[in-house]
């Protein structure tokens, strides 16, 4: 079996079964190969998770780069069945080890085509229609993630397991994203906070990174797609029964409960 497909099948099987993934027999050799495997994983998962509706960007803040040990952003897919509205009650048993992150999500109003690259933060900012306060749902679905290596984590969408979105805020109504403060509250206790400036200096820098990353693969971003720009806080690992609220100044609040 082709090495790429072999790795993709192992990852997709683990995802469908909510089973911890052990080190692959033949892991992707580098990050470029990791993204090849990721694309194959997406093809295998689509019947189960619905169409690709956007992307998540990981390792966009210093706190997350230090935590994961990868000094640059990484991308992964967001699928229709993984997107929930604020107030969602989700079963913790649907994840291996569920965690959450506090994010600023963007919704695009127009395409960012391959031929327009290279993209700048100013350019992609003009393509944004609205923003959402967001909880990114992540899943530590590994026997030991610290030993998996960046290429394998990339192949498996970099912990991505969906998101919960608060109401959208039109681009014309949002404050300076750099100064937006995000507060992460678990069971009514504030446990962490960060600002939009923690995301590569500005969330639009993360969006530009993603657009350039996809363009290098011959792909564009499309109107209506959702992008999770990266966590303002270190990942918060949860247990069944936990209630989460993320408050983003000027953008609103988003809540979820893991039963």
C-alpha cells in the first residue's frame, strides 16, 4: 500500500473509533508529506464528518508554540458536522481527551484565489465578512502526543476536533483585533487569558499565513469559509461535566458544556 494512504487510513480509523493513535509504522518524513497525508485523511473522513467548511491554524501564539514545541503555524481542516452553535452540549465520550482553546474566528466574504498570492495581512483583512468568538475543540487522540512529531500531528489535522461559534460580528463593528482580550472560563472560574496580539501579532497575520500556505499547494480559500485563527490561551484539557465560556471583548461570548 502507498505510504501516504497507509498512514491516512490508520489516522482516519483512529478518528472514527475515538481510539488513541500510536506512532505510525511509516510516519510522514517531513511536514510537506504530513500535509499530503492530511489531504488523504480528509478524503477518507468526508463521508463521516461532512464537507470541509474551513480551516484551523495552530501554533500561532508563543504560548502554544512553546507548549507544542513547534515554532511556526500549522493548518488543519474544519468539517461541517464539527461546527456547533454557542450553548452546545457535547458528549465528552466522543473524544479521547477533549480540550478547548479561545479563538477569534473569521468568515470570508470573497475568495482568496491562488493567483492573488502572496497575501498580506491587509489584503486578507479586506476579504473578511465577519468574526465570531469561538471555542476550538481539540482532541488529544494520541497514545503520547509529545512523541508523535510535527509531520504526524499535521497529518491528523493538528488536534482539530471542531468548534463552537458565538454570534457573528460584522467586520465594520469589531474593535482593533490586536487589543481584544480573551478570557477562558471553566466552571465559572477564569483560568486563562490572552489578547489578539498574541496570535502572530494580529489574527490577520495568521489568516495571511494560511492563504499563502494553501496557495503553495495550489488551493485557495473561498467565500463563506470559516477560519479559526489560533488560540489566545494555552490548551485547557477538560473532563466530563465541565462548562466552558470564552469572553472576547468587543466580539461577544461563546459557551459549551461537555457532558
